[in-house]
């Protein structure tokens, strides 16, 4: 049999991922972009939101590269099982971390310039800094302890991302309905937190009863809360319908995987996430879908 040779474009893509320029966590892209889109559309499109998007993209890629940089050391420390790392091993770690230097410096510079520009335009944005600092600190601590895929790490990243919804809203041309944007922020936060146990049941924790029960319980509880809120007139029934769809997905995908005896292909998970994220955006931005 002949050896399969990767195309030059695929080789370049692998190098970009390996060197920290592109994140291989494809599920995070929706989490990163959707809040900016929703906040911008609810607040009215304005050019500062473009600057926010550039700064946020750079910050996202910086954090992704930083995670790879930290993981080199944390993984080596975990393999050492508490024993001191020798000079030779430390030199190897430093060399491996060096491949991420260019990406880290570049993205840090772009994010910093974008952040300074936003603060010049709207100094009150500095009030968000403590919340981002807490989320960043938690995620960094989890990385250092080689637990970057843990629930706490994921939740901190999700919360930080969803803060972009009110920030993008505040930069809009007519940010006049804060009740609507805070409700949208809460719904987005719950939605993306729910994707964590869902994906766990499909990949790393496939077949785990505990994770499946946890995922179904989370989606079921939120569905009940939205249903009661709609009955009381505090929420539109579109949100209830959306969460019913999410609960069905949380049950159907693991059931299908169990029935076939095979994990769902990443492409299926990815395309479904695009479709559901699109539905979430439409529900949140269309008139009369939030009350």
C-alpha cells in the first residue's frame, strides 16, 4: 500500500495548529462569535463593534496558545508523578514552549491595541476587567493543574465569552433595552454550559451514565424554569420551544451513539452545533421573541 501524502494546505493547517496560531477546539468558535453577533444586533450595528471583534478574536487565540504553552509544562509535571524535573527535561520543555512564542506575542499585541482603542472610545468598559480577570484566573489555574477540559475551566471560559453580549450591545448605535440583552446573555450562558456535558456524553465520557443523567437533568431543569417563566408572562414561548429542542438533542444524540455502538462523527456534532447555534441567534434577535 502507498503512503498517503497530505496536501500542502493540510500540512500548513497542521503547523498553524501545532504552533498555536489556530485553535483546534472547533466547538469554541460558536461560543466565541455568537455573543458578539447577538449583542451587536440587539444594540444596533456600529463600527466599534468591529474593533471589539478583532480584539476578542486575538484574545481568544492568545488564550488558546497560552493553554498549549502551559500544557507542555503541566503534562510533563504530571508524568513525573511528583518527582523533580531534571535540567534536561526542563530544557526540552522550554524548547517545546518556544514554538508558541510568535503566536503569543502577536495575539497579545493585537488584543492589547484593540483593548486600548476600546477603552479610549468607551472608558467605562474598564468596569468589566475584574470579571474577566476572575474567569481568566480560574481557567489558568485549571490549565496549570492539567485540567483544562474540566467543568470548572469550561464554565469560566463560557462566562467570559458571554460577557461579550452586553459589551457589544453597549457599543451599538441604540443600546436602549438592557432587560432584553441581559435575558439574552443568561440564555446564551445556559445554552453553552449545557453543551459541555452534552459533548462529554458523545466523546470522552461516552457511555457514562453519570454524565448522561447530569446532561439530561440540566436541560430538563432549564426547560421547566423557562416553561414556568413563560406561564407567568416573563418569557416568550419561543425560548421554551428552543429548550425543548435542546433537551431532545441531549437525549437523542447519546441514544443514537449507543444504538449504533459507535461515537458520532465530529462532523455531525459540528454541523449540528452550527444549526442549533443559528437557531439560538434567530430566537434571540428576532422581534417579539423575548419579552
